[in-house]
C-alpha cells in the first residue's frame, strides 16, 4: 500500500476508535500490561498472521489515545479472532464489524 493511502487508512481507524473509546478515565494506568481482545466479524476467514496484521492500525489508535503504553508484547496481550457473518458478500457486508475489548 502506498504510504499516503496507508496514512489515510490509519487516520480513519484513529477516528473510529476515538469515536467509541474516547480517552481513558483519569484512573486508568497506561503503564500496566493490558489484554486487548479483537473480534473481526467478516464474510471470510482470515488466517492467523493476516488477522493480527489487519488490527495494527487499531493498536496504534489505542496507543495514541492512551489506552496502552506500547503495542509491543511486553505491554499488550493481544487476542484476535474472526467470526463469519454470512457467505454472500452483498447481503452480509452490512453485518461486518470489529469488536474491541480492553481488560
């Protein structure tokens, strides 16, 4: 992907995550290890490396907003899974979404 297109894509994810997650509460300590669970509801299954690679902009957005100290394995225990929402892309496309949970 061209660097400008990737930058637009990453900023899009930052806006989406900011819209729903906002900033962490004042009592949140970003310097502790967190568990981030991400579920990709999609029309096709991702293999493990593609699923983890596809959530990199989400982790960057969480880091930018202060939910995680760093997106390395020292700070984040990441669990990514996929769930199928249907076979026909034209019908199931409306049900595609991403769920993020931080513990």
